[in-house]
């Protein structure tokens, strides 16, 4: 076996084992169930949820969106250059306008609005399918929190299976492409560096997904199945990269992949801003501590982006 192939196979099993372990921790331990927590235990879980929200925010902006914009811009530039060589009689001003158009931002926004439409359609056809959106009064730490100082009703903890599914699907798309990138690396050093960077943020993100599934009341069997499916995505992408590495290294990184990654980034941002952050910031307790936890989670993902 070639050394590079052996390293990539080792990375495949490391991605599977560590991400699976990170996601199962909050599912297997009852300590992470916020419904049964009171007092300090509940406050600690709330701050932990805020940290995971910061991790999701950082993953959305510093990893998924950044990578999608880079890929989309690169692929559209190739596409435009190829069209320019095929038809040289067109106006250069028109070509310049097409080249400078923000295609990446458009595709990411398309992903956002597609999910927005699907959830609105679900609410229209099946009222209550996406969970409650607002409450006038919320139970927090055993006491009633009234709206004495707020700009409107507090968001309730959404128990939307649709949003949980959207979160899993968007992360699954991204995980496949991450694994594909690891599988296509040409050297041992590059493979290990990228694999470690992927693991550093993926374990935290999958832990946050497991915590989210527990907090919205997902059954243990479905939660374990969801984490297992998500953990398998990067190894599947890596295996696909190994299968095509003997041919054209750019064959798996075309325009279709860039568009899918952009749509996945848009859906991920939708869930982060309309589900995760509102839920974690709904309670009025320790607002500065919550801000610090969200900022810490985001800062950690921004730090990892130096290598990923």
C-alpha cells in the first residue's frame, strides 16, 4: 500500500470515529437534556447552547459561505472565459458586467429563500408543522419571565422537525465536499493538515447538532441515526476522492459542486439565524454571558479558518 493511500484511509476512519463520538456524547448522557435541568445546571446548558450557536455561526460564515463563494467565483470565471474564447465578437463591456456579477451571493441567497419558501409552504398547508414561533410568556428556571422589557414576544424553543432536517441536509452536503477535498490532496502533509483542520471544526459542529437534537426532543433512535448519517458523509466524500484521484483532480470540483455548496451554505445560514440563535438568546438571563459564549464559539471557528 502506498504511504499516501494509507494516510488517507486513516483519515477516513478518524473522520468517522471522532465525528460520530462527538455527536453521540450529548445524546447518550442525560446531563445534556435541558428539559429536566434546573438552577445552575440549566444555566450551564444554556451557555453551552450559546457556544454551539457561535460555532454554527462561525461555520456558516467562515467555512461554508467562504468556501462556497470561492468555488462559485472560480467556476464562473472559468465558464465565462470559455464562452469568451468561443465567441469573440461580443462586447467587452457586457463580458465585464457578467464577470463582476455576484453569482456566489445570489446562489447562497437562493438557498436561503428556497428553505424559507418550503417552511412557509409547510406552515400554510399544515399549520403548526414548523413548531410555535412566538410566546407571550416563557418558563425559565422555574419562574415565569414576563415581557417587562422587550421589543416584542420572545421566540419559543422551536421543535421543528423540518428545520432539524434542513440543518442535517445542509451539513451533509458540506461534509461530502470536505471529505472530497481531503481525498484529492496530492501529498501526505497536505492531507494531514486539511484533515486535522476539518476534524477541529467538524467535531464541534456535530456536537452542536447532537445537542440541538436533544434540546428539540428528538427520539434517541432517530437522533443516533441522524448523527451516524452525518458522520458518514465526510468518509463518503473522501472515498469518492480516492476513487477519482487517479484521473482529473478537478473532475469532482465543477460548477455543479460549487452551486450545491452555495445552496447548502444558504440553508445553513437560514437555520442558524431563524432557529438556533433566536432560541438560545430567548431567555433574559445573563445576556452578557450569552454574548460572550456566542462570540467565543465564533472566534474559535474563525481561528480554525486559518488552516481549513
